[in-house]
C-alpha cells in the first residue's frame, strides 16, 4: 500500500500541469497506463488558442468566438476565466521550455475554424508533442513528483469499499485513493491519497473511426460514474471534419484544421468547393457545421470521403507549416503540394465529461477532474478549436492552488481493504473482449454518429445492453486485464452518450437529431446524469 498527498491519474497536459504546481506543497504520484508520453496531448496538431496579439485581438473576441461555437450551452463565467487566464498559462508553458513557431520576435499565430482572429500558437503541426516533451522534462527534474508507468487505475476507492452504501443522492461521497493494476506484476495495488486528480482524457475509442490514440477509453469518466459521481453533456461528441481517409488505418490520422486556416479548402471529387452552400464562413465554419456538411455531401454523392485541397499554396509554406502531414501523406503515395487530400470526419473530442465547478471539484469530495475527462462548461455544445489544451493548462493551475489549500485539512483513510479478486480466473477467451469492443464501436458509429434519431438511439441502447451484461459477467469472473477494464469503461461511456442524447429533445451544437431538427427556446439545459 502506498500513501501520497496528491495522486494524479494521467500524464497528459492536464495531469502534468497540475503536478508541477502541486509538487510545491507535497508528494505527487502520477499513474499512467502506458508510457508517460502516450496521451491525446502528444497528438495535438493545430495548437493552443489565446489572445497574444492585442493589436488585432481581444479577450472579448475570443470569449465571443467560444460562446458562438458552444451554441448557447457554454458557461459564460468559465469561458471568461479560461480566456483571460490563458495567456499567463501559455507563458508558463513557454517558461517550461515549450517552443512555439515565431516570425522574427513575434509568435506565428494561425487561425482555425470558428476563430475570428489569428490566435493559435503552434509548433509546426506537432504542437502537442512539443508541449508534452517540455512538461515531462520539467516533471523529470522535480524530486517531489514520481511517475509510475504501466499502472492502470481500475476503480476509485470510496465509502462503498468500506461496506457503506452510496447512491447518486449521497452527498458526502469521498475518494480515498484508487485500486491500480500494476501491469508488470498483474497485481492490483491500493494507493491511498489525500487528494486525487482524474486527468484520464477522452473516450474517442467508443467509435470505429477516431483521431484519438487507443488509450482514450473514457476510464476516468466511467470510474467516477460507477462511484456515483455526476457527469454532464456526454452527447456532445465532436467529430473532426478532416481525418485522413486511409481505409484500414486505426486510429485515423488527423489533418489539422490549421490547413484550412492557412487557406486549404474542402472540395468534392469534381474539385468543386461546397462549403459555401452550407455556411457563409465556408471551410472555416465551426467544426459541428463543417462535419455535418461533409456528412451531407457524402450522403448526396455516395462517396466515402471528400477532399481537402492546399496544393495551390507554395510547397515552401506547406513544408514549413505541415511537415508531419506532408510526410505522412507521402508515405501513402500522396504529395499534398500537388494532390488533394481525401478526408472524412472522425470522432475527435468529448465536450462533456465529469461535472466539475470552477475550481475543478467533482461531485465527489477529495476528487478533482481536469482536461478532456472533465466538463467545466467551457465548450458547451461544441468546442472551439484549440481551446482544449488551453482549458487543461488553466484548470491544472486553478485546481493545484485549490488542492494545496485543501490538503492540510485531510487525513488518509484507514482500514481500506485490499482489492478482492476472490472467485476470478485467468481468461482464455480474450478474443471475446475484442469482438465486443468492435461491436460497440460499429454500433456507435452507425447509430450515434453525426446525425441521430430517437429510433437509432433506442436501437443502440438495446444492443449496448447485451454487450454491457456480457462484459459485466465476464468482469466478475475473470482476473483483471487492461483490455477488459477498458472495454467495460467504453461500454459505460457509450451508454452515457446515448442516455444524454436521449435527454436532449432538440438539435444543438454537436447533437443533431432528425426528430427535433430545431433548438428549443429559453435557456438551454445541460444533460446531467
Ligand atoms: P490526455 O492527454 O489524453 O492524457 C490522458 C492520460 O491519462 C494518459 O496519460 C493516459 O495514459 C492516462 N490514463 C487514462 N486512463 C487511465 C487509467 N485507467 N489509468 C492510468 N492512466 C490512465 N486540442 C487543442 O487544444 N489543440 C489541438 O491542436 C488539438 N489537436 C488534437 C489532435 C488530435 C489528433 C487529438 C486526438 C486531439 C487534439 N486536441 C487538440 C485535443 C487535445 O489534445 C486533448 O483534449 C488534450 O490533450 C487532453 O489532455 P488530457 O491531459 O486531458 O488527456
Ligand atoms: C486540429 O489541429 O485541427 C485539432 C485542433 C483541436 O482539436 O483543437
């Protein structure tokens, strides 16, 4: 059994930003399920949005763009917090050693969909990799932070594990730490903490086409929901309009929105631009609109993809801004300085998640959530491009200061029992896990994608129930494996997406349903479960 002041689950921008601050006050232990840098953060391409050019840009414009993209569902106070605190947090990333591209002494700001000004700081087309590198380097130098890689958090520990009944109505549920599977030994270890931060990222892998790496399995959201915490707005799944159409490749390779920010346009196979037929902002309309328009074009033409064309720009610009994309496309025989890029929407980002307040408190005491797994109210019904890294950096900081204040008042919980694996056996049927995973992903893509309906949602929930029952049965009988736990969490998240979607009797932002193709009047409500 280990005891730590601050326990962090996840080593992306959210977990690392928090850890670097909280380490000033106590010992921080970070658990991460694979290698430390294997995170969604590492794959971020476009950049991080903030007001860095006061001559042309302003907080008001960034706030307004975020609110417009969020389609009425953002929490204005949170938007103001993130936008106004953002530049200081980005300066800290720079002070930690993150490189962002410059033109002379000025940052090379680019644009993405829904932004009225150029405000995206980036490092070529591998911004996330650069941020993750700099943060991990800082962490490695900090004697108060330890990272345990290949440690998989299975469940958070609450009163439930002490034999006390908790329900979603219990208002004093507390988190005492986690049970974590040490992947090297196969043993489940008990880790007690005064404060726990859930920073487990998104859940893109509930879909069969996603830009997310395979680690994005919604673990934190599922753990907290099972522990009777609250989640919100899970129906708001952002499909990125332009993942590379390359059948058989999983996950899908992203073609950053910055390609459109630098002038790239969406075209059909005849080379005709089509976005103006859907929105006056054309290829740079917010993501929900662009993804839906591509979906409509594909349905009209019967094609599997559309095209993104940047070939009319100079090769020099392409190589300078998008060297990673250029190389990737070349590896499959496409020269993007000459050829159009075949693209298709893919699940990209979860706007909802664990319900938190303005300091990142979840509805469970001693448990905070940060980054993509959380729902702060910033994104509303549709996240503005490049606001995600920003949100994680801002909230990582806010939570650290709150947690450092709280930690002295908290004692470790005594009498926490060891993980009980009585009655479980080693499985020789792991393939069933893979089959069930594919079934969930296919079903979610078919019925709970960009365009939804009551009929499709009901059908999805019925089919999911079968898989859920089978998975729970299997989970009770077999020794833990990461794949099985991830399947269980993905099934839980898929169910939450469907149930939130069923609650929303309107079309708003990323949730579009043919049964209610309009927005309800009045103040929109969040879907809370
Ligand atoms: P992550 O970076 O995903 O980190 C999650 C961590 O939790 C990982 O270390 C993982 O191993 C760990 N973990 C998960 N479950 C467990 C468990 N059970 N036990 C132990 N550890 C666990 N956003 C932008 O703002 N700008 C961009 O340009 C941008 N581009 C993107 C491009 C791509 C291809 C993708 C996929 C996303 C992009 N995003 C972008 C979104 C952004 O990258 C993510 O939302 C953000 O990085 C999430 O950070 P995080 O720290 O919350 O989670
Ligand atoms: C991209 O580079 O297009 C992704 C940006 C984001 O998801 O915010």
